């Protein structure tokens, strides 16, 4: 720029912030083979193959969540509708029996990081996450 040029106004640079799952996270639908499955009913087992088809129960009924031996963190959307049941006889690799408490809809959320994420350097395998729709009927 020479001395006689008028300085042009500049637009300040603004950073874009994205809040969300880690960049290596993928929804389970992008990882597993899609196979249509009917919804699970009382006494059934929710596993990796049928989790996203959901579960329909009546108040007082339960199902087993068995997603495998990975370290899963499980959260219930509305704990007034569904809860993790008290049971000592839970099969290995499962996350427990879930019981329907009252009529309504909620979701069970499950996330799992691969064990190699704790290594140095950590691996870049994806985090798995599930949303399991739950409908409880009276």
C-alpha cells in the first residue's frame, strides 16, 4: 500500500464453534449393516443389531440390554418412565434389565469408546452411540 491509498475497512475474522460429539464419533446406523427388525417386546433382548428398532412394553414389564463386552455408558432419558432394574443375575456383556415404571415414551442412550482410546497415542476408532426408543403402555 502506498502513502496515498485509503486504507480499506476489514471485516474481523470470526471463529465458528461447533458443539457436538467427537469428530471420530459415528451413529451406529453408519457402522452396522442395516437390517429391518421389528420392535422388541417385553422379555426380549436389545442388542447391537436391533437396538434402533426400539422397544414397546407395558407398565411392570422389562427387557435385557445386551450390547456386548465394550465399556458402555448408559443413560435413561426419563427415569420416571423407565429404570435400570435391580438384578444380580445379569449375563456377562450385558448392561442390565430395564423396567417400565409408567406409561409414556423415552429413550435410552448408550455410548462406548474403544479401549484403545486410553492408549498413548490414542487410536482413532469411532465412538459408538445409540438412541433406543422406548414406549411404555398402561
